[in-house]
C-alpha cells in the first residue's frame, strides 16, 4: 500500500499530459484521419512504445544527463523538430487527387510499420518527454523507491498514454465522425501539415526551462 499514492499520482499526471495538444496528439490524429483505423492504432502503440525509451533514460540516469547538458538537449530537440517539419511538409506538398498519396477511399497510404515508427519517433525525439519523466519522478517518487517499482511506474505511464491515444483513434475513426472529416479531407491535410510544421518550429525554439 505504501506505493499506491505514487501510482495514483503518476497515473493522473500522465493522463492529463497525454490529453494536452502536442506532437503525439497531432501525429496520431493525422494518421487516424488520413489513414485507416489500423494506421491510427499502430501510431498510438508507437507513441506508447516511445515512452519506454524515456523510462529507460530515467532509470539509468541518462535523462538527468540530458537535462543538464545543453548540447545533448539541443541535439535531440533539433532532430525532433526536423522530424515534425518533415511530416508536416509531406502533408503540405500533397496535391488534390494525388494518387500516389491518397487512395480512392480518400485515405493516405501508410503501412503499419511506418505508422508505428512515426508514433515512436515523434515521442522518442521529444526531449520535453524526458524532462517530464524527470520532473514527475523527482516530485512523486522517493529516491529510495526500488528500481522495480520505478520501472512499473514507467510502464504505467506508457500504458496510460498508449490507451489514451488508442481511445482517441477509435473515436475519430468512428464512421459518422470520420465521414464528416472526409468531406474536408484536402483542407484538413493542409491544416494538419501546418500544425505539424508549427509544432516543429515551437519545439525547435523551446528551452529546458
């Protein structure tokens, strides 16, 4: 029972953080709206798997090094920003009726592996996620907490984040909702592309503070 409070606190904080608009939200929404439900689910799973990378950072202390090193933080930050810019550019450059990008059903052709990779890289290349783990763990988890319990807390975060984005995918790929979005498919691609570009720029100019 002594570890129940940290599990509850970390769970609530993780859910609220996952629900906040950001790169993960944008990429999962993009692939869910413009791809199939399966595409969205693979992207959501990829985001959840990306969390485990940050868990590993925190457990072995690399996360602390990243948070203290301007160079390492900046390298990860700029790679992540460039990746978001690339994803946004792919949507912005698409043309109406372009068959190489859009199938007859109006869905963007994205393989499960590509969707999984996009979700994973979007989360893994966001240094703010590492700082989130460090801030949460230092505030909620006692330094004397066994590594096994810390690993379970990290797994809890990954599961909660993954389930949130799976739920989001199921919601926005629900027939009537997706049909509504499909009527403005071309314009939504441009909006989402612009959003990803803006998020990339925002990430690029963010600092550790």
